[in-house]
């Protein structure tokens, strides 16, 4: 296949971000690599080499894929239906988060059939009305967990929650949710359980500090240079999207461009055609707002986005087929950033980086020294401590 667009993943930036969070959390870093590592691909070894002690994903399939790839570090999967393949997860030494008695019984049965114990993290809903057990059901869930511990099919090793407003450190909900989580931990111990791991803070709660004090920190977006709180200047974006010009032309003033001819050239100008569009993950909502970097200068994308094409107004510059255009990057050379694309699209950076499609080639860039270090380190040196 001939690739006309490339997504470059800066592995060094990811390692730098991981090392920053490892230091900031005192080595209590769970690297969240769900959704193909937020669209960044195979970077598990990189984050582990940089100081992460465990990995978090949503589904069991994601966890098993990491095990197949040779990752030996602790892995937690926290979003599975009641009929998921818990036996495979237990067999692969994958921790499982549970938020209901029904789910916990299913995990316990799978572990009993294998003649072993499942390592589980009880998940409390601290206020999002999303995943996690409602506070009113927490005591009952802990009771079931204690029964299954006595039967030898599960071992409660952790308690987890997720904050709703951590990107706004002054929001009063943060205090309420910390209180719910603290009470859940106390109730867990009153029920005779002894979890050694507690984790409430994700990226925003770690950066702002509102989720500190509970041990492990789950960092996903931050690994890739995304700060949901907008308060840190320490993180390095890790993605750059480039494409190549496939055609160009000169048009007269009054020429309509794209579907609906909603954009009309207000002067004689040059246009360049790029072979990338919403079919590759660029949000159509950014039509008439987005910009790209051409020959060191920003130029506007004009007309509605097509599935496979964008048109750029290049002014007096008639571009040649094959010239490189930067769609987004870290911003070091004046190119638009993922944050700007999110703003143009009325969404968040997470969505931009996770939606780039398979027609775009993935290229991992790293220095020789860091690549050697990452290859040599497939699991953290303190793996046993991480599995306490």
C-alpha cells in the first residue's frame, strides 16, 4: 500500500511524560493504554521503561493482546460485560475491576473453574453515575467479596474510583467525591477486606492534585501530552500528522469550493488538494475553521471536509504534488496542535488523537539510546512490589 499520510509517534515524548508522572507520583504510576494507547500504538515497553509499574486498559481483549506482546507487568482491566472471558483473564494473570455483585460472582466462578483466585479491584462510583457501584450498594458488594474470598475464588487487592470534575480543582464536587472514596475504603476494611491498592486519580486529578493521597495514579491522556485541566506546561505532545499534496490549481474570485459551495474565494488564489479527510479521523466540524502548515506558514482549510479530501487556500503559492503539509504536531514549528484541532471541532484532544484511521501510516520515532533502553525493559524492576 502506498501511504500518502503519516502519523508520527514521538516515543521520546511519551517516555518523558511517563518519567514526569512517575516522579510526581513517587513511582505509583499505572499507565492507561486503552484504545490502542490513545491511538499511539505499541508503547507499553516505553512507559514501563520510563517508570510505570503497571498498565490499565478497559477490556480483557486489550489486556490479553498486551500479554501476547510479551508485557509481564501487572495489568488491570476495568470495563467488561458479565459474560466476558474472565477465565482467560485470570489465566493470563490480569487483574479485574468489578462494580456489581453479579459481575463479581461471574469472576469468582471463572477463577474457581481454573482452581485459582482472581485478583479484583472493587470499583466505587464516587459521583459520575457512570461506571462503579453506587454508594448505596457498596456495603453489599463488599460482603459478597468477603464471602468469595473465604471460598478462595477471589482476592480483593484494590479499590478504585474516578473523579468527575478534577480538571477544575476548585469545584466543590471534588471534596464530596474524595469523601465518598474515603468512606468506601473504610467500609471495605470494616467488611474484613484488606486491599493494598487504592486509586482515585487519573491525569487531571494528578496534575491538579485533587486526587492525591490514595496511592496509585492512573495516567492515560497525560502520557501523550494531554492535560485535561490545562494547568501544566510540563507535558510534551507525542503525535504529528502529515500528508502530501496530490493536486493544485489557480481559481478566480467567486469560485465556490467543496460540497454546497459554502466557501467562495474572495480573490484570485491558489488551492491545494490533500488526500485526507473525515474518513481518516479529521472532524468535519472543523470545516471552515481548521488550518495546516504549508512551507512554514499556516494556511486555511476551505470548504466542507470531504471523506477523503481537504482543500487548502495557499494564497500566492502554487504547491507541487508530493509536497509535505503538516496537519498537526507539537507546535514547535508553528504548526497547529491537537489542542487547536479540538477547539476548532468543539471537542477534546482525546477524541482527536484516538480517531485517526487505519489509512494513515503509523511511524514510531525515537533516539537510539532510548530505543535500546525500552527494548531491554519489558517489565519494571519492582514488579513484585507493584503486585502487592
